[in-house]
């Protein structure tokens, strides 16, 4: 088990590094949006338009598909052969192409009705709904490209090839950034250039992974067989998983719908703040979830439930160590962070304050968001597809109720806070159900929750003091992160936090 933990830490380091690059480029992409379009009606339209294929992507691709595909692919590979696993991958690719092509065509045809449901409040602003329809139609094929990219990512991750798949999203962001400077200026409606950039990003995100897939021995065969045992298992897992893993995206979609009735810019405030959340969420949550899934699937395939419990416990402990100080940093330094990144061009001081307030409310949900990336796939590895779906449906209902209550008093901030609370309820529910299903996870064994909280609390005081004492966004962010980070690491070292020791040892070995 200790060997598995070392492998997880090593792989998390690889995926986190690649994801960090992607998320930084993602922030640059958002800077381009903020500079060119600010928190305007045009940007609101793009956010709402991209939300539609993005929701479907989470349902069919990066969430549900990976969680359903990786356990089946791993099981076939372990119990039969790699070639049999590749055959299942081939059949899944072709089935996915057929299904998503139909969904994309129907989506393009019925875009006006979809936009009417997603953002009904846009009708009050002249031209806003029509622009959203146009952008949605352009970006709908993105669903096919990113879903295929996610499936290939699942194959490579199952083979413990993490670097190239983790770098693929960075290519998407490069294409979007490039579109902002090379396509947008030449169009009558510049925002359409960003939609074209999204399509190009999806295409290159797929293409960059193909050489690694071919090198691994995969050869494409144009065959479809919906009765194949492996494909049937994937579909049975994926159908309910689509709902289970899309809970956060559905909640954000509801936020978009309700925010469309608030003042201009509300949709953009929520988007800009949540995009910033994607940095620690991706670097830590997605990375650990991606790396842990093949290990959990392999343990389940061998019937090693003790290994499953220890892997879950270790990953949650590691995640706590990484996300709690990140949460503190986002809350205490929210305004200078938002101002430094976005307050340029058409993004003004009042936009910074409004976006920072949303970020604070979203930040409380960072650990729950990230934990779902670990917990939900475990249920699918155990062939339990119903539990996450039931919990997700309940939490969506809770989120809607909280939205309607909190937005009356807190406007767009209430929507962000409701999403965080719903994510926390989702996480807690799944964790306690999982404990009943597989037995108590050894979370306290070698854990350092109290030490991490103490170190995070002191770090918060250091960041708060620097934020109040200095002028200028750059100084407050730069010195705040540096001093806060050093404080946290030193205290964790003094308090003998096990996970920090493993991470530091990993860094020293690499040097």
C-alpha cells in the first residue's frame, strides 16, 4: 500500500504540474476576455452559450465517461489482455461518435429553445438572446471533440500515462488566447472569434494525444457493437454517472439561469470567479481524482477492499492538505487577486469588488468540489451507479432552494454560496454512505487534520496583515502568497504533517 501511495504522489506531481500550466493559461484566457469584453452583455452571452456544451461535456466526457470507462478498461486489461481492452476502447469511441453526433445535430436545431430555458432573462436586453443562440450553435460540435479527447485520456491514464493527457487542456487555452488576438479583431462581432477558438481548442486537445495513444499500441477500427459486454457495462455505468458527476455543472447552470434575471454583469461575475477556482480545483482535485481512479479500479478488480479504503483515505488526507490553505488564500486575498488578474481594459474597479465577493462564496466549496472528484468515481468502480445519482438529484434540489432564498439578500453572491453549500452536502452524504458500503476508511491513521488547520489559521493572519498593510494589487498578492505559503510550509514541517513530508521528499528526489 505504501508503494501505491508513493506512485500516487509521483503521478499527482506530474498531473498537477501539467494542470497548473493549463490553469494558468486558463487565467490568461480569462484575462483576454476581461480586457476585450469586460463584464458586459456580450460576455454574458458567451458564458451562457459555452455553458451548454460545457455541461454536456461534463456529463458525457471529463466526468461520467472517464469514471465509467476507466474501471471497465482496467478490469478487461487485468483479467484478459491489453488488446481486448483496446477493442473495448475502439467500440466505445465509435458508439460515442454516433451518439454525440445525433445530440449535436439536435442541439443545433433546438438551440433557441435551449437558450430560452438556460437564460430567459436575456430577452430583456436587445440582441442578447440572439447572440447567445449564434454562439451556442458555433460551439456545439466542441462536445464531440472534447468527449473523444476525454476517452483517449481515460485510455492513457489507465495505462498510467498521465503527462500528455494532463497537458492537452493547455492546448485548448492556447487556442482561445490566440483567437482573442488573431481572429476576434477581424470580425464584425469579435466575440464570435472566441467561439471559433473554442472549437479549434477542442480539436487540438484531441490531436495532441493521438501520438501517445498510437505508441501505446492502439489501432483504430471502424466497428460498432452496442451488444459487446464491455460497451454495455460502460453505458450502464455512464448513463446514471452523467447525472451524478454533473451535479456541480447543473448547479452552475441554474446559477446562470437565475443570474440572467439580475443586473448586467452578474453572469460574468460568477464565471470569472469560478474560473479562478478552477486553478486549485484542477491542480489538486482533478489531479488526485485522475490518479486515484486507476488505482481504486485495480484494487476493486482484485477484490482488495482494504486497498480501496486506504487509497481513498490517503487521497482525501492529501487533498485536505492542499485545498484548505488554497481556500484561505482565495478568501483573504480575493480582491487583490481578482484586481491583478482582471482589472484591465473594460473590467473596472466595481467589477473587481463584485467578482471578489463571488469568489469568497465559491471558495468555501473548494474542498467539497475537489472531494467529489475522488468519491464519485469510487462508487462506479464498485458498480454502484444509483447512489451518486440519488444524492446529486437531492443536492440539485437543495441548491435551487438555497439559490432562491439567498439571491434575495445577497444577489449573485447568494448563488455562489448556495452552490458551495450544496457541494458540501453532496460530499458529506457520499462519504458517509461509502463508509457504510465498504467499511470505515482509516482517515485518522497518520492524518494531520488539526495540524493543517492550525498552519492554515496562522497563514490566514499573515495574508490578512499583508493585504491590509500594502498598496497595489501585485504587492499584496505576490507577498501575500509568498509569506503565507512559507508560513504554512514551515508550520507543517514543525508540526510533522505526514503528507507534506512525502511531497517535500518527492521534490528533493526530483532535484
